[in-house]
């Protein structure tokens, strides 16, 4: 069909208008996204419900019962908790031993970890080998084999006493069987597993801009001033994170105390960690209801520490933004 215009006649026809493409319905998009979320989060959700939430709720229920693993649980209310805080001196002994272990070993471990991280951050050759070497104790420190080795090393004829005898010391104790010194052998073992916080500190140190140190050095700041004014403030979130993480790990320590004391918490309850006392009540005395109450107290403490870590991290992000 020809079209006449003021410029002449043309036979071109106007192009037909292309209908707009219809966008997919929002409901379909939402269903698709929900399907993806279900696929990826489904395994985690199932594992959380079966392996974490389920046992946790079961422990809370069992803590309110009298249960000996052989018969059916008998509901007794809060009697286990009342007994725990009013008529169980061993409960407070385990709290005291665990508190001493945490308060002494965690700061020493983190100081050693931070010191070695600062040393390795100075451009040491073979850094990857040192990191692997120092991280190894964190992987094997809580194993049964290391517990047996530690009991041998600190025994009466162990390597520690042999070295001390060569240095002229006499009348040396059997460290692991002495009520005064046994807890210190476990503290030394926890300090030895400094590799994990050291790696975290080292990663944080490598993220601090070198320009800050150069400017401070130009302004006349010494090494101590640079550490106090730059390094520590920049590492504050990692320090707090390591404190919380290692504190939780220390409260959960079980294997070294069980191996060194042969599962008794001795001598004289000097190595009666809280987790070991929980184990004795539940699987030696078959008092699972009371052991569940002990476990709930420990879980509440770990939950509080985790919440503190979360709140601090949120505050730090908000404050620095």
C-alpha cells in the first residue's frame, strides 16, 4: 500500500507495533525464590532441628525429671536445680576448678598467640610453614593421644622432671597426681594450643594499612606507642572474638581432664572440670536427669557468651560506620 506525502509517494508500510513483553507474575517469582531457599537451607534446617534443637529441648525436659537411663523419666520439677545450688558441694568445686582454668589459661594463650603473630608479621621467611607448624597443636591438643602424652611427660619419671633434675632440682612431684599442680598441667596444655587464635591475629595484623605505621614513625612514635595506639585498637574486634571463642572452648574442655585423671577428676577433685562432673553424673552414676540440669546451665552460659559476641560485633560495626 503506497502512502502519499508532501515529499512524494512511497510504498513503505509502517511497521507494526510490537506488543510489550509480559513480565512474569510476582507470585511465580516468589515461589521460585522460595524453592531455591528451601533447597539450599533445607539440609541445614533439618540438621539444626534433629542435631541441635531436638537434643536441646530434650535436655531441658530431662533436667526436670528423675531419670536413670534404665526406667522412664519421672517429672520432679526444679528439684535438680534446687539440689545443685543448695546441696551439692561438688558442683561448686567443679565451677571453681573450671573458672580457674578459664581465667588463667585463656589470657596466657591469647598473649602467646598475639606475641607470635606480631613476630611472624615482621616478614619471616617460610611464613606458611610456621603457620602450619604453630596451628597443629590446635588440631590435636584435645585428643586422647595428647592427653596420654601429657600425663607421661608430667609424670614422676617424665621428661619435665628429667630436665629439672639435670638443672639441679630435687624432690620433684608427680605433677599430674599432685592436687596443687595437676590443674597447672592442664592449663599448660591449653596454652600450648595457641595456633587457632594466632592465625586469626595474624590475619588481622596483615589487614592493618602500613601507611598508619609509617605516618606514626614519621611523627616520632616508638614501637610501644605504635602498638598501643594503632595495633591494639585495630585488633579490638578480633581480640574480643578470640576471648569469647577460647572461653567457650575452655568451658567445654573435657578430654584432657578425663585422660589425665582417669575419669575421676582427681586427685582430690583438683581436675574436676564442669564437663567431667556432668559426664560422671550422667554416665557413671546414671543420674541423667541431674546431668541434664548441669548441661542446661552450661548451655545457658555459652549462649550468654555468644550473645555478647554478637552484640559487640553489631556495636563495633555501627560505631565505625
